[in-house]
């Protein structure tokens, strides 16, 4: 094509709203996510609020996390919520068979989780048990959580110290039923999803709870699973004319550079593995688009939401750590995997109503890593991408075109342009946000940010990068990868000319006239 690299943004053509819930999180009873991550207990020397780590709460509040999914994952289909009530010393124990085969003492239960979400100022996404639970158990959990009057479960909640019901806007009907959640066939699970969803009732009253029921969806490119769930629900009405019996369907896709048995190291990788990983991250958008196309056949008006409630990198565990605990480091590469996902999410905001990165603390692509010995807390490069992108939450997506002079690199059978971008606008507030990722491992890239349709009166540019593609944060060097102002920027007749460092992520906050 020739000419400079360009990213063209039509500032005056606001598209669908980017739900804040696309920036959701996931916390499972797995390794040191809940225990030792969020929850250290009241007797810990680490400052805590009723056992919940204060610095973890503060760090996540700064991200404005919109929702938190709990208690799994695979753990959800082993979990019996009544075991997590009452005095901690009396709670039954269980084996966490999926994750390290360790004994779970149920000391973090429903009340502790709801305390956590209130401290975080976030919405709970509770995932129920289909695999080893019962319809009555799920139904009673919803009654316990959300009912105001003197029903049996509301009364039990009061006996356990909570008078007012909680608001629970999202409820999951099992997890990965094709695998750890019950090894089911698509048609068998679809029948159960209809049945269980029927008993996840809106309980009325104050706070007027309305639950979005989320049927457990496909892995990767299992479009037949999505089709089966859509077919099973077609022409069924829910409350208020919404689709029923479930209002959303989930999907899961993880990014790794190797096969399942050897997913790759989090911190030691070649340039080839760098590009392979980023190419596989771009597959997430393709999967969202294709699942959405299947849904379109049954639901052309897009009443049923798509919920991408597990995404992110999955590497080999850090050497010397428990293989069942899924503890991994987090580098500039993870940051760009996140930014690529968000660019794709913004483009599909009309169907995608929620997404949850796996997982928030100490597990998989975490925001926060804590040291098991010293308790030190580190914010990961991925945390900073969430922080830099917070302005996209509930803004209107903008069409964004990347025009590059060179042919895209071919990686793993797909084209990988070296720039990924997306943008959003808040027309009333007169602000816009542009996200730019330079995927080139070695070369900086100068581009023209071609801003059309509105006058730009001010800008603030922030960059996230590190000394190498594998740079990461540790207690000794917690800001090896941290946001900083980007100086290499000039006015241009079409907008701005910006030089993005190699392997970097940049946000441009715009004031509009
Ligand atoms: O996030 C880790 C695990 O990955 C979840 O428990 C499960 O749903 C998925 O397979």
C-alpha cells in the first residue's frame, strides 16, 4: 500500500455500548486465588478486613472491576453452598479434586464472597452446581441470596447474620458440562440448562433482583454446542419478554503457545513463540464472531447475550510450584494478549455482554501476584492494561481502521498485522479513548492517528512496555513494566503522529471540541 501506517478513527460515529462487564473477573477456589490471595483470615499479619486482604481490595477498586465470577470454574460443579455457612470451625470439609487434590475447609463461603464483592463495589456472578448438585440446591441458593421476606432460605440467611438480601445480577448454570462439569453431551446439558434455569427465579421485592441466567457454553470452536443451546431455547419467552429460559450463553478460550501437555513457559520464549501467542490471541475475536453467527440464526435481534467467562493465557506453572495451583508469571506478552482481546471485544459489543479473565489473583493470567512467604503484592502488566482501558467501560465503540503499508505476517495459518487498535467515545462528555498495540517484538512503529469527525482539543498518551518482551514485575522490581507518559508524539495535519516503542501498549485519551 505504501505511505505511513495509519489508524483511522471516526469520532462522530458512535456504535454499540461497550458494556463495563467486558472487563469482568473470575476467582475460583484454585491454588492461591481465594485462600492466600483474596482471603488471608482475620488472624493474618497482612492487613485485612474481616480476613480479606486490604491491599488486594484497594488495587482492584482502582480498576473499577465490574463483576466477579465465583466459586468456579470446575470447582463450581463440586461445590455445595450450604457447607460454606455458619461458624467456620463447624463447616464440613471437602476435597478440591480438580485443583491439587487439597482439602478445602469451606472457610470462604457465600457470606465471605458477598462481603468481598461489597468491599470491591462490584457485581457478583455466582456460578451454580449442575454436575454434582440438584435443582433444589441451586434454587435455594438463589432464594438465600436474593429474597427479602421470611421465606425459609431468607430466614436461614438472617440466622447467619445478614438481614437484607443481596443483589445477584448474574447466575451461571454449571460450568464446562462437556468436561469437568459432568462429561455431558450437548443435548443432555441443554435439557438440564432449561430445567435448572427455570428454578433460578427472580425473587422480587427489594432490591428488585433480576437475574441473568447464563447457560454453560462451548470450548474454543465447538459451534455445535452453541447451536444446541440456542436450538433448545428457541421460541421460549422469559420474564418481561426476554429470551428464556437462559438469557446468555458462555464460551471459553485460552491462549497458549504450545500444546495442552506443554503450554509453554510464561517468561522464557523465543520471538517465534511471541508471534505465535499473539496470533492465537487474535483467534479469540474470530471465535466470538463465529459463535455469534451461530446465535444469529436463532436470535437475529441479539436478545441472547454471549458471555466469554474464561479467557487469557495458560502457561506451564512456575518451576517449583504445585502443578495443580496454576501459578504463572505475567510479562509484556500477557499484556498484549489482553489488549488484543479487548480490541476484539469492543468490535463485538453488540453481542458480547460480559467477559471474565482467568483469574484475578495468583492463578493463570492474574492482575495481582502475592508472595506466599513474605506476602508482598505485585501488580502485573495485565493489571496495567485493565487500568489503562478503564475508560472504555460503558463508552460507545468507534469504527477503527488500521492501514499498514506492509503485508501482514503469516503466523499459524492466520494474518497477524503488527498493529492492533480499537477506540470508544463518550459524546456527552466530549472524550474518546484509543488503544494501540505494537506487536512487533523488535521494531518501534511510527503511525498517524487519523482522527475524523470531531475537533481534538487535547490529548494524554500513556505507554506500557518493558526492556524486553519477557519483562515482568517482581517484589524486587515491581515497576519493570508500568505505565508512563509517552513523549514521542507530534501534531499532524490529520491528527497525531505517534511513535510506539517495540512490544508496547499505548492509550491515547482525547478531549473533543
Ligand atoms: O480457569 C481454570 C479452569 O479452566 C476452570 O476451572 C475451568 O472452567 C477451565 O477448564
